[in-house]
C-alpha cells in the first residue's frame, strides 16, 4: 500500500467509505485539487486496475467504482 502515491490512496479510501459510484467532481472535492490533476490521478488508478469506469464511452466516462483488487489492498495489514 505504501507504494501507491498519497493522492491515489486517498481516492481509494474515500471511495471505500462512500461505497457507491463516484464522480470526478467528488475526487476534486476529496483531494482539493483541480480537475486536470484529479483526472491524472484517476487515469493512474484505472491503469493499475484499482478503479473502473461506469457509463460513458471509451474516451469519456461519468462515474467510477473501486475494484475488489483495491478493496483487498486497503484491507491488507
């Protein structure tokens, strides 16, 4: 878990607490960063298969959800 950057960890932690699909605007509010910085964090999480996109198309998505891989990573000691 310590190998994951702090912003990515925080997104995973908040998304686990909400336990429902979340928007990019939610990530901006959680991290208190601008949209482009949050988009970069979300792209990294998607590439690591820790979140997946819900809705939208291949170029644009509307919501995200945490994966089981990320939940297992968060619950490891």
